[in-house]
C-alpha cells in the first residue's frame, strides 16, 4: 500500500485545527472568534477534499468544476445577502401585518 | 411504427432492434430513451394544454361563469406546474438532445446510459404522482408555491405536489450530469470544442444550469415540506422568518430555469437557420460563447421577480442592472441569425418557417423583457398580463416553436420517414398566427391594468380577451395538426434518405434511422461545423 | 455504476466507452458533478441559515449555547476518522489486499453508526429539554428571544436531519461495497467503485464540518 502517510498526517492536522477551533469558541467567542471558527472550517474542509477526495491528484477540469461550484455558492449567498444588508426583517410591523 | 415494413428494408436500425415491452421499457439506448421522453412530454403537454384551453374559455366573458373561482385557481396551477416542470424543462434536452447529442459528437451512447433510463423513470413516475395530487386535491397556489400561502393558508395537497416536483428535479440533475460528462469525454477524435455544433453547445450550457440550479430548488422545496409537514418554521413570520427568503431561493432556481427552457431552443434554431440558408453560421465563436454567457448571467438576475415583493431597493437596482446584461448575448445571437440569413440561398421548408417564427417571437419577447427588467416600469406592469404575454413569447413563442421546428427537422432521422410538407407548412403558419393572436392582445391587456390569475375582469377588456381566446383555438390547431400527420407518417410517410436536407453534421452521416450503436464505423472530424460552401460545391467552384 | 460484474479475466469497459481510462475519467467526473449538486443542495439551506444568523446575531448565538459542544466535537472527530479509514480502504483495494480492505470498510461503517447513535442521543436529550419544536411539540426556552431561538432550532433539525439522511444513504452504499469486496471480481471496476464511494463519504464529512461550525461553534460565551 502506497501513500498512506499523507492521509494520516492530514487526519492529524484536521484534529489539531478542530481542537484549536473549539478552544477558541470555548474561551474567546465573539466576532473575531467566529471568523477564526469559519477559517478553521475552511481549512478542515480543504484537508478532506485534498487528501481524502484526491483533489490533489485530480485533473485540472475537476478542479475547475470544484471552484466553479464554490463560486456559484458565493453568488447565491452574496446576491441574497445584498438584499438583507439593506433591509431589516422580523420587525413588529411585519408581524402585525399577518396577525 | 411499422415494425415489419422497416425490417424489410435491409440495414438493421435501432427501431428494428426488438419490440417486446422490455426492449423499450428497459432500453439503455439513448435513441429509445429519447422516444420514451417524447411520449411522456407529449402527454403532459396536452394535459397542460387542456387546462390552458379551459382558462381561455373562462376568460371569454367578464363574469366567472364556466368554472368556480377555486377551480380557476387550480386550473392555472395545473397549467403552470405541468408546462414548466413536465414539459418545458425536459422538452428539447431530453427528447432531441437525448437523441442527437451522442450522434452529433460521434459517440456510441451517452456516458451513463442506465442513468439516462433511470432519469426517465424518475421523471415520468414523479410527474404522474404530482398530477394525481394536483388534480385530485386541487392545489391552488400557482406553480410558484409562495409562502405563507403554501405553508399556512391553503388546505390542499401542497406537500404531495411539491414532493413530486422535488423528485422530478433529480431527473433534471441526472440528465445534466450525463450530458456534461458526455460532451467532455465522448467526443469523436478531431471534434474540438469549437467544431461542436451549436446544438451541442446549447445542451451543454443547459446542463450546467440544470446541475447548478436544480439542487437549490430541491433544498427550497425540502424546507417547504419540512415547514408544512413537521411544523419546522423556516419562512414563518411569526418566528421572525422571512417569506421573501423563499422567493430568493425559489427564483435562484426558477430564473435560471427559464434559460434551461430557452437555450436548447436557440441551439435548434442555429442548426435550422444555417442549414436552410445553405451558409455557415455567422460568428460561430460569438454564438457559442454567448450561449455560455447567457447561462452564467442567468444566475445573477433572479431578484427581478421580486421588485415589488419587498426586497430592498439596492438589491432591486443591482438585479435590474444585471438583467439588462442578459440582453447583450441574446442580441448577439439574434443579430448573428439574421446575418446568417443575409445573402443566403434560403429554402422555406417547414423547419425554416418555425425557425424564422422563433426569431421574430423571441425578439418581441426579449424586448418586453427589458421593459420588465426596468425597476420603475415593472411597478406598473408587475403581475399583469404584460408579464404573462412576455414569458409566453419566450416559452411558447420561442421554445415550443423551436421544439416543433427541431422535431420536423430531425423527424426523418429519428423515424426514417418523411412527413407531408404541405401540412407541415400549414401547421407552422397556424402556430405563428394563432400564437400572436393569443398573446399580443395580452400585452395590451396587461399594460391597461389587467392583473394575472384573475377569473373576472371589467367589460372594457372583453374584446382583447376574446381575441386571445380565439387565438388559442387557432394555436390548438397548430399543435394538433403535427400530432396527426407526424403519427400518420410513421406508417405511411415516404422513406427518408440518410441526409434528406443535405445538412452538415455527424448525425446525417449515418442511416435514417441510425443503427443501434449510431455509427457502423468510428467517426473522425477534420473541419469546422456548418461547412455548407464545401457541401454544396464539392469541386470548390466559386459561388 | 453497478452492473453484473464481468467475469472475463481481461477487464473491459462498458460498451459506450472506447477504453478503461475513458470510463474511469467519465465516472470520476460524473461523481464530482453529482457532489457539486449536493453542495448546492446543502448550500440552499446554508444560505437560509446565514441570512437569519446575520439578521438575529444575539438570539442565534445564545441559542447555540443550548447545544452540546462535547458531543458535537466527538462526532466531528469520529466522522473524520471514518473518512480516514475510507481513504485507507481505497488504498488497500488498490494494493489488492482483500481482508484489509474489508476491515477498513467495516470500521468506516461502524464509526458512521456510532455517529448516528450519538446524534440520536443528542436529539433525544434536546427533546427531553423541550427544545424540539417539531410536529407541534411545545418549545420551552429559558433565554431571551424565544421565537428567534425556535428559528435556530428549526434550522438545527433541518440541517442535522438532512445530514443524517445522507449518512444513512452513505452507510447503505458502503454495505453494498462490503458485498462487492467479499465477491472480489473485476478489481479495476472495484477500484473505480471504491473511489466513487470514498468521494461521497468524504463529501458528507465536509458538509458536517460546516454544519458543526455554523450551529455549534458560532455561539455566545455561556
């Protein structure tokens, strides 16, 4: 069996990042902490995708597809949020309108 | 289809290859699956058409006299759900696309033939289930299932209907995956991307949209089901939820879905125009790239459905701007089709009449789309018959016309038979006239203030409504005629040669109908597509 | 794709392909595209969550403190370990080690089962605390903004439920792979199937990372 070292190292790295993320949320939550949590999630997801899903050895086309999908997710999230950053929801006016 | 007659004519074709039930229902041949789809979508089309006919009959008079208000709501829901999800979305990709994609790229089949069959089963069974639910319980939300009407107020079987649409979505997804992989991995040697027929480009772009947008619809419908079935309020204003979020997610799918419907039509028309102008298509690269551009821009514009729904003004401005952007690639395509006609040796065969109708109707539908993309104008015409007319010009005027044009063009290839050309010309003209008579008055109605989804209206509107209903009758003739003579041609039509139109493209380089694995020997490609100059002048003499 | 495994000594591609390389590339690409659709499926739900997380930051951060961080962490660790064993089983099948493949595969499935067990225990725990506003059950909440907190818990059940469903599908899939491994016919096909299954399993793990981070970690100080 070849190439077992890389996934095991990736697994260890994953656990370290997970530990760091949980430590931060336990002792220093708040906006900065949350940003750190999300960054950790990105690192963990990348570790799984690169080492367990073979994105490292995949051909370029698959990488383009993976990136494109992430971009589409960003479009959906970004343009939807364009609405919500300029609008307040859940106000009492809305509630009384349906009551 | 006459089995014995076909087999008497020597070479074996996919049609002579077994006629037991399982030869059709368990086939993995993309050409036979295409037929399964053709039968299914034709059934759904006429079902949706009956609902439309009842709607138009009701609207002959200002009062609600033919059906009750509830039934009227159910009728336009049936019409919308069937036509959008069970006819328009699968129409060209799953019939003509399924049949032609492997042929056009010189492949033996799609990359995943069993998946292709599975997707037909999902589609047909899901469709029948949805129809049963919608018709027996009378779902009355419209095809858009807006919350909180669909979650809190209606007492009809919304869950069953949504579950059906959810399931049918997987059919789209699987087809999309299949087409993308096929286009990437199965092309014949020498068939580079910029030698692909535009129909293949169009189906590829359509598949991208199917793959990226449909899952979001699935997610949205799933949340809706959870809210209604389990009481998990996601869009529930009582908990601080936002019903407009449903519209965001819904239109993130449903606007790109409009391009799922129109892009394959553009592909078909590109093939027809160039063949019957006996000229290569004008600006091939621009055509191919504008197809891709439409499919990408199509994802940035969904908010133009929500200008008056309460979304923030800044989002509205942004979505309005992006919507104007879609006009650019669409205009490129329209101009290029026109430029292809210029100085061509035009042949007015029936597929060409359909294609020319497409250009005209698409232009009108596209222009009025720009009106609707303008924030201020939209406030005036939002949810009126102006909108109804606009999207029918795109979806019926353009898409159904392209579908019928393509069906006529490739009919000899699919069946090995020729259809009666005179009747086809009559049908194509009936479609054009009937369509305009039905829907042009609706622009006027909408601009004058007639809201959509209303059963009754002021008497002033009756003349226009009556014209529209009359047009619907003519339109119905335009649909029924082809059904009749195409079926007739299956048995009594003249035998088709391999290439009846003297058309370019790999699909014409094999028998009509093609053998089971499409080509008797592997194909290679060495030149650009649509090389009609060489085709018509093999010696290379000057035109 | 699951067909009748070929018994011929020389492995042949399916009839629509020219050779095995073409088929392997096509299969892989098909699977990645399928995962792209799965990502958009989860993405729709995530978008909804982000909208509300942005609109009601305090209520959501406080509601998150009612989730069990230790169990969540345990599950995250379990799932990534199962992904590791899945990746190892792919390597084992590549090295033609049948028994090792089987062992790794069974460990993967076992860890998946423990994950679902813990998840079920968590759900039951929340149910007993009155934090399960499903099917009209009463929502008992001690903190402020009880309505917004209910929205949070609605997302919690929608997201973890969707994920658990995917875990279930993945486990059934891997059990089918156990059968294929026991039969051990046509190793090239088996390798393709393992690669595809491994992709799915790891993907479900990736989705969990984001569910865990969004729901459990973005919390207020308790």
